[in-house]
C-alpha cells in the first residue's frame, strides 16, 4: 500500500506475539498444543461461555456448527441476504440450502420480521450475522426460533466483544462463530472459534475438527482436518488481552467520525441501538445516492484518489450470486435437488435492494493517528464540496 495512504484496516502485532511464536518454534509442537488450549480458555472467558473450540477459519466454524446441530442434505437454513458469502456457502458445504431473508433497514442485520416468510417444514436453523460489529436483534430471533423449534448459530465474525443487552455475542444462540482473519478486530493470522454452553455440542465439534476421531485411531463420524495451528494460537493468546483496548479505540474513532461528519447530507452514519455495545469492525456510513448522484463504489474510488482507503463490500445480494442462482453445489445441483421445494433465487427484497452497494466503511483501526483521522474527515468534506 502507498505509504501516504490512510489504511482502512491493519493487523496490530507486538512483542508478545513474537515471543509466543518463538516459543512455538522452540517447542517443535505446531498443532493443537498448549497455546491453542490457552486461547480457547481465554476466548470462552471473554465471551462468557463454557466452551470455545478453535478451528482453521471462520467459514469452517459455521460449517462445523451446522454439522454439529444436525443439518442434513436438503435442510433449510435462514441467512441474511447481504453479508459475506461464506455465511451461505457454509450451509451448502453442509449440504443444506440457504434461504435468504431481508435485512433490517436501520441495522443491516437480518430482518426478524421476514423470518416467517422464509419458514417451511424443512427449516432447521437461523444464522444471524452481527453485521459490521452491530448485534442482530437476538431477542426476537431467539423467540422465533423457540416457537418453531429451530437452532440459532450466531455469525459473529465481525463482532468480537460486541454485546447485546449485556450479553456478549456468541453466547446467545446455540453456538457462536468467530473469524480471526488479518483484518478483524483481533487476528490469529487465520483462524476461527466456535463458542457454546452445550457440552454435547462442544464434544461433537472437537471430534468433527479432528477427522471425526475418538482417541488416536478410531473414526467415529465423518470429520475434517480443521484444527487450529499452534502458531495461530500463539498469536491469539496475546491478541485476546488487547481486544478491550482495541475495541475502545475503534469506538472512539468511529464515534468521532460519526459526530464530525453528521452534517454531510449525502453520508449517513449507521444506526447504533442504545442497548448494544458495538464492536465497530466497520465505521459504517451509507451513501445517499439521490443526494450525491454517485454510488458507493464511486465514492470509494474518489476517496482512494485522495489517499483514503475505505471498505466497500457486499455489492451484490447473495441471492444474485451465481453459486446460488445456478444451484452449483457439488459439481451438480446437489443439495437443491434433494429438496422438492422450488428454490428460485430471483428475489427482490426491498431493504436489501435499497442498501446494496451504498455502504462504505471509513478507516477506524486502533493504529490510526489523530491527524490521519482528521485527514479522513477533510477528504470527505473536500469530496462533498466537489460533488454537491
């Protein structure tokens, strides 16, 4: 990246991470060792659950969670339509069928009022995503799930440490799934964790991530090699300690951006409910195209030309992605072919279509200097002057 570019995200590593990595190299133990176990203990304590199961990444965390709750070929899982693709592809990897719900117009999370439309006798679970770091409306989602005997898997890949009405995300549903990719609130380089209070679910998850084995040589179920490396765990142990301070800085920068840019008519800060603690994976703003005459991608490009990197993702609804519209599963139309219900993804969900492509994230990572944050603000204001 250009040295003069204000970055939108960057991993923040220090001496503690380096020391832990050296300890792993000296030990000669590189897989599922004491650092991974310590990372699991620390993450379980942070989330407030009994069990944390470390895996290779956040995508497989969702897949294993769906497997562990018993998703079978043709079972339907309700997911939001506007998020990263792995929330839905993980369903297909487990031979389930994603059913796409609309999003909450204010929060960008799954719209709990649209769940009834998505429900069939094949529905087995809901995967709400805590989008950009803001928790989904879990009270309503859990109530709906309880009424219809559904399981809830929280996709908390963007919401490390976020809270919903006092409860840390990942502790509210049957299981929570986290990602520790390099751009997340904390990182292990690559990696994921599944959290749960259910001891039977936890034991099944531990078996599934380790080739479906019980002991050293007994394969008791169809499993995977999804164990976290000791190198990743070593980084994670040091990073967990830093998460509260990282999130504090993210919140301060994001709220400062919200305040300083509040008078920009074409740029609207995302809604934050008073009963949540936002993790601010993004500092999300919605571009009012009717005010500015430009879409989010064009704003992203203009700001980049001014030395400001921004986030701009999820520019196509998942129900319009070829993997789903063309029913491409396992080199065929499986698992859709196992379910007699027509799965036409030719949808037009009002809130999704109104938002898609127009949300950007301004830089808010903890390494930013005050003068860099002010550069972001000035760049937006210059942009406003040019195009107003």
